[in-house]
C-alpha cells in the first residue's frame, strides 16, 4: 500500500534540471530564482557551477514547474540569460523546500 502511494506521488510529480548560461553569476541570479520559486509549490536547488553557469533543479507538479521556468524567463533575469539547456530527470522525494547551494 505504501509503495502504491509513493508511485502515485511520483507519477504526478516531474523534475527538471535547467542550466542557465550568460552573465548569471555575481548578479543576484540565485537569490532571485529562490524568490521566484517561493511563489510556486516546488522544491529544488539553485547553484553556481565552476564553468560560470547556474544550475536549477526543480520538481513538483507540471504546471508549477513550468510556471517557475516561465517566470524566470520573463523576469528581470532574462537580460542575463544567453542560453538555456533543460533536461528531464527523476523526482527525488528526499528534496524538501527550495534552497541556494554554494
């Protein structure tokens, strides 16, 4: 029965990893993404990568995840973003909340 409930929860949940490239470090990008994420029912992380990109890992219902990604793309951050790369991934039920890493 517990396995069935977990399967239902993960079936409704999606997860994505998004890489933002451009002038995305040193401009408050991570803090702004965390603020935008607070308006959505999602969990995940945002972190600077050594190669100059920012990685956002986000999971939740499809509408919530897509809403966050859309809000980032139309926010004041859009001027810093030159390229976006997105990948689907398996949800991680151990991730709670949305936080800044590094």
